[in-house]
């Protein structure tokens, strides 16, 4: 039987990952993440993101809000402009924990299958 504590831990980790999964489920947000990554440590503003995309500025702003709320990007105000930078480490750490928990559960299932043969 799978350890109940491991199940609870995995469910909590899944819940922590939900904002990431929702944010990254959209192809436009995936492209925005790549455009922000390409901009490097300086970041990129909405005007420059708009020039790289077929999306309107309001649409880009909406997608940036979703990414920001998921913790995937951070705004950096310089003068009157806001530049967006990647902030992925915490999200990837949580996803890595989820993968490890799932692997542990799968190993338990595989072990049980071998024992029953």
C-alpha cells in the first residue's frame, strides 16, 4: 500500500503547482516566457513584447498578469517603464518535488507488482 503521508504530501505539492500549470497551459504565455528569457537579466517591457507578438498590448498585459500571479515573472520599474524578468527557480523547485514524490509512489506501485508475481 502507498504511504498515506506521501499521498498527502504529493497532493499538497500538486496544489502548489496548479498556478504554474494554469499559467503555462497557454501558448501565448509560453511564448512570452521565451521572449522574456531571450531578453536576459535586463528584462523586457510591454512595448517590446508587443513588437515581437501579434497580440495587442492589453492582451499581453493580461497574460503578463497571469504569469506574475503565478510567480513566473517579476516586474522591475525603471523610470516610468516596467520591465519583466523571469522568476522560475521556486516554481521549478516545487515541480521537481512533485516529480520526486510521484516517482516514489510509482516505485511503490512497481514494487507491489513485482511482489505479487
